[in-house]
């Protein structure tokens, strides 16, 4: 079947929610993907920060295949080793105490929201249900996580959204403090780097002020690590760059290395909030997804994180002051390059030249595999720089 036929089928039968690029991907290895015509591309998006170790990674494939040959699914009425091992790994590496597994980042955030509302209702009263998030944030596509998202254009078509969310400007300590002082606040939810909002890092002062407010007021602090987590920012989780200890960490994307899994990690304060029947997921903790995630998390060590930081330094130095580039922002291998020309125009030019990258608002967004080879990274960066300059 040729690409035109596939595009026709897609348009006829798949919900029209995606603005796809005119590329049909069929295979790949590492950071190289191949289309139906045999053209190769350097993958600078890794499935939107999902393929942590690239395409068809040997270790990940072996772990997933071995589990597929044993048991592809049971349910949470029974125990499985991959689920328990992954929960232990995550807690050992973060200091968190309990984990709830789901299928996506939005679901991980839904779990976090339920936990803080139950905690605050039981501790302070049912009127303590409001959650503070940040302007320009993004937390998911469900009605509740859309309500949590601090971008009005995501809200317009889906009213009424779940009530109980207010949005304060990012990095405005005064506004955050005022919202906490005036409201009956159940929790604060924020991304340390706003990914879909344009790859914008928060300041250390703001993150630390938020953490102190939460400690002082007994408000659970939730950090959304859906995109920033699992090594993406040069630490295992982005909050580790800021010297804080959140009460809840939600993550997904790179956790599964290509399979759908989300996790809501709960710290000491909230570890026992959820009891039997309070929450659930048919597919959560799926043994195949967990086996893949174990292979990912167990390999994100200090040496790999140092490589991520070194590659990040290279990207920033390459783009800062480059012709046609207005600014560079981000952290680790989560980088937003703002070109003078429209970002989508740059991305289309890169596709022509054999590089796949993404956009985030007015920026070209780069989310390569954590282990992208340096020669491939340098080649991709030169192509992107040329596309910005032309």
C-alpha cells in the first residue's frame, strides 16, 4: 500500500484530531527512522520524548519480548513481578513510598489530583478542593486535566470543565503566595519545564518558594514529570535540578520506552491516602509495559545523565547566537529553539533534509533519545541551523 493510499484511509477512518506531517514511518534503529520510500531521518523527537533509548533498542526489545512470551496481561486482582519490580525501582531512585500505575500522563495527573483532594478533604475539610496550576502549563487532555491546564485555548470547546482549578503566572512568587493565602487550597501542580507551553523552565527561586509554601501550609506539592521525567532534563526527574522534595510525582512518556504507561508516585505525606476501591485501572501495571519500563529506568544511571547534560550543552552552544535564531530555552535534552521564521516552516525544511523535529508554540522543539550518538546529533543540529538561517 503506498503512502497516498494510507493517507486516504487515515483521513476516512481516523478521527481528524492530528495535523500529521506527510511522512509514513515504517522502521528504524536507534536514532534513525526510515520511511516507506527508504529515506532515512535523524529522529530529534523520539515520539514526543517517549523512545528514551531510541527505536528498537536491543535491551528494551528483549525485555518486552521475554514478557510477551510469558504473560501479556492479567489484571490488578493478581500480583505480577514486573509491576512490583518497577514500583520498587521508582521508589528507590526517588525516595517516594508508593506508586499507582496507569496508561498515560493525563491519567497519572488524574490520580495525583484525586490523591490531594482526598488528603485535603480528610485533613482540612471538603471545601479544600481547589488546585493551583500555572499559566501556560499543560497537564493532559481529559476534562479534568484540561481544567488543570493553564492555557485558555484548550478550554474553549469543552465547557464546562471540571471546577476547582486556578492558574497563577509562572515564576510569580507573589501571585502564588496570594492564591495560597486567600484560597482553600488542596494542592499545587506544576511542571518544572513547561513543555507544550514552549519549553520554558521555571526559576529555581519560584520552585523552591512553592515547595516552602506547601511545607508551611501542609499543602501537597505535585510535580508533573510526564515530559520532563526519566532522564530528559539531565537528572532522573526534573525536580531534582531544583533541590526540592515533592509529595507527588506524575510521569509517563519516556518511562515505558515506547509502550503506554503512566505512574503517580506518592511520598510519605500521602502514601496511604488511597485505599481499596478509591482508584483503579484495568491496564495499569500491565506486565509487558512494566517490563519495558524496568529496562529503561534501570539503565538511567549517573553516566548516562552526564551524557545528557553534555549533549545539552552542545545544543545550546550551537544555537545561541546562530543566524536566524532568536533564542534557545529548555533543560537537558528538552530544548526549544525560537527561529526568526515560523517554526513549522523550519520543521518542514528539516524533514526535506532528513531530520524529524517538533514544535512547541513558536519554537522548534528538540527531544532526541537520551543515547543519541554524538555524530547523529551534530549532523541534525547543523541541518536545523541551516533551516533556521535560510
